[in-house]
C-alpha cells in the first residue's frame, strides 16, 4: 500500500521546474540592455568624433589660409590684383567649409545632448562659441567679401591707384575688418577645439 506514495513526486519536486523557468530568461534581457548600451556608446563616440573633426577642419583651414596661402599668393603671383582675386576666391570657399563644419558640429552636439540627457539643448559654452564663429563667418561671407569684390573690380590694378584714393581707402578698411573677423574666428575656434577635446577626454575616463 505504500508503493503509490513512493512513485508519486512530491510537491517540492513538481514546483522546481516552474521556479527555474524564469531564471533561464534573465540572461536574454540583460543581453538586450547591454547591446543597447553598447550601441549608444558607439553613437556618442562617433558624435564626439564629428564635433572634434568639424572644428579641426575649420580651424585648420583658417591657419593654412592665413599663414600659407595668402602670403604665398602675394609673393609668387605677378600682380597684386591677381593675388587678391586668388585669395578672395579661396576665402569664400573656406567660408563655405566653415559654414558646413558649424552645421555638422551643432547637429552632432544636439543629438549628443539628447542621447546623454534625454533632451536636445545647446552647451552653455562650447555650442555658443561655435554659433559666434558661424555668425562672424556669415557676416564676412555675405557682407564684407561682396563689397571687397566690387571695389576690387572697380579699382583694377592696385599699383596704379594712390593710397588716398576713396575706393582704395574703402577697400583697405574692409580688408582690416575681414582680417579682424577671421582672427577672432580663429581664436574662438582654438578654444572650441580645446573644449571639444575635453569632452572626448572626459568620456574616455
């Protein structure tokens, strides 16, 4: 009569499989979280790379223009008018590179802030510096450069025009403003690169 009781499993034995079933699913949920975290980390790393790269391209172009291209053009080319045309064209193309770099930087910064904080917002210092650089570049590209090109076309050969000529004086004044604007953009850009590099360094710690 005791045999049936020995054959039937106990309540503890029948409940054991039910308790272990949920435990088998936990590694899958953890794996999903880890994959999502790794994906966000890779995206944020790429965004930091884009921010730093855009500033390096922009500021590097300014340094090359100011210290290599412009002095070489005026030394090598036969006339000041020809050298001015080359430098003016190069500066206009450099401005478009700066505008594209600013757009890439600001978009990357907004997406980075959204991934990090859950909302899009601009950085108090870093993004504002880039916005100032963009504003100055737009001012030079669409206000200073067109007036300089118009005066350059009217003057023609600068060697044949007296320094006190009204058109020459207007051109020289605009040239001074252009140099100052590019210098300010360069200095702010160097600070922005430092801040972007700090962002990359702090993320790798």
